[in-house]
C-alpha cells in the first residue's frame, strides 16, 4: 500500500518486509512443529508472499476470497475436496499466517470459512443428506460466495441460548422473524448460518440452525466500525424469511447442540488469528527498534524498550505453545479419534475449558502487544508507515469476536467452581 507521506528511514523500511517477518517467526515457532507442519507453513508463506504485493488496502478484503479458495485456505479444520493437510493444528497455523499477511482478511475469512462454513461439515457428519448444503459448502470454501453467522441479537449478546428470533414451522420449511447484530461479512454475505427458536420459553429444546440465502429475503445494514474499514459488519433483519426444508441444518432443538458443538473449534480458530496478530506486532517492533538509532545506539538496547519487548516475546511464545498444544489435543483425542475411544470425553471437557482460557488470554494479549509495541516504536507506529496501527485497531475487534472477554471469564469461573466435585 502506498504511504500518504513517508517518514520512516529507507534502510529501516526495506527491512520491514513480510519475508523478514516470516524469518523471525520461523526461528521462534518451527522448533514446536514437526516436518509436515513446517512444510505446510512454508507453503502458506509462499502463498502469502505471492499474494502480498497484490493486496490493495483501499479495497474491501472480499476480492481476495477466490485466491484463498484456490488453495483451500478458507478453512483447514475439515477436509474439503483434496486439500491436505487438515485438522485443527493446520487451521491454527492458517489463521496465524493470514493474520501476518492481512489481519482484516483473516477476520473476514474466519467468519465465512469457519463460523458459517463449519456447520456445513457438521451437517454431513451427523447424517445430513442431499446436494443443497454441499453446494453451499463448495461455494463458501471456493471463495466464490461469502458467509456469515447469525447468533448475537440486539438484546442477546453473550446469552447465545435465550434467543428472541422466532422460527415458525411450515409444510415447505421454516420462517424466521428477528434481528441479528455484529454479523461479520453480513452486508456482503450470500449465506447466513442463523439460529432461531420455536419457543422462547424453551430455547434449548426448540432451537433451529439453518442456512439462509440472501435472496430468501435477508436485509442488512452496515454498522460503522472504524477499526476494520475493509470488513463489512451488519445489523441483519429477518422479516418473514422463508427457508426451504433442504436448508435446515438442525431442527427441533438440535440447533442448540450444533451451536455449542461449534463453539470450541471456533474459539480455537480465533486463537490462531490472535497468535498471528501477536507475532506481527511484535516482530515489526523488534525489527524497527533494532535498527532505529537514538543517542548513538539502537533503541532496543535501552532497558525501557529492550526489557519490554523481552517480556512480550516471552508471552507470545507461551501463548503460541498453548494454542498449538490445544489444537494437537483436539486433533488427536477428538477430531481424528474413534467415537468410542478411551479418554475422548475427558479431552472434550479439557479442550472446551482451554479454548475459553486461550481465547481470553490471546485476545487480551493482542491488545497488550500492539499497544506496548507502539509505545516502544514511537510516533512512526501510529502512521501508515508501519502496520502497527492497523494491528492495534483489529486487536480491539479480536477481544470481542467469538465471545467477549467477560463472557470467557464467566465460563472459566464456572469451570473453577466445578473443581469442587473432585474433592
């Protein structure tokens, strides 16, 4: 992206490249990976380096979706077509690399490929039939169509159970009436994976999960969110939206089961995005402060800068290890394990717990790192001469998407209280 006014030194600017970011990232993260995972990262990095010069920060991110689709990069939890490798660890690494490339693209990608796309895989994993949802899945995964998820409502933020969007059963399918908010990609979306209930007094037993095409009558109004100008986030209106039977993913209370089935992989995926934002902000800061001279020596040699970056590096490595370990357990003990395998239930409980803890910690850490690195870099970091200000902006969204900070703490608190049962 062309700078409005260049003030950064040429010798520093020429070192602040994505290729150099990957070099430092690899030096820190590759020792945690096996050979297959390293090869996968190298493929991702080649893709990112090829796409990077073609990214126009004055355009919405959605023009890049088909490029992701060509390589099967809209998601990598589930196998789609012949794209391999796949699994939660591969998804974590995908989200990390796309955040290093373009954090706003990663935000929109995750909403379409995971939040909206993952339920299409669950549909078939639970015995769903027919070609309709397969067509939806193929269009989303190829990047030809855009998806979003509809859970949050104006009066139902963290309370994902007690929805007010009403579903009415008909001979042809169902009808939705209600509102959703903060639907990432909503104004651009072709598909909406949305939840409603037949009876507001019994949401768990009557929740429905359905895939809704825009032409069924969905209306959207874009919300003004300054932090992510290239991503469209909406207030979505469902006014007598008629949904044919073949677009119903889970009916008669099974929507509740699918909603919570999806939360764990979604939170783990968001951890991957957070890992990328942390490394991106930190590495650009490391490069800059090693090269920027002040009072005759690099500013990183001053304790106020060097010690601060050392602290942030320690936290980032620890958070990365946590995300990769959680993903490994999910893959080995849940995703690729037999249904009746020993220890699967205990693994599911642990991953559910750690996904909330990890999502909370990483989202908070993205903000800390981007903010603190800006203080260490100084004035140049709030200009368009470096990516830091964009990273700081998106870190605010990272703390809210997928469940805000306080709802994660509420879940963690509940987990702590259950420890009493062990005594």
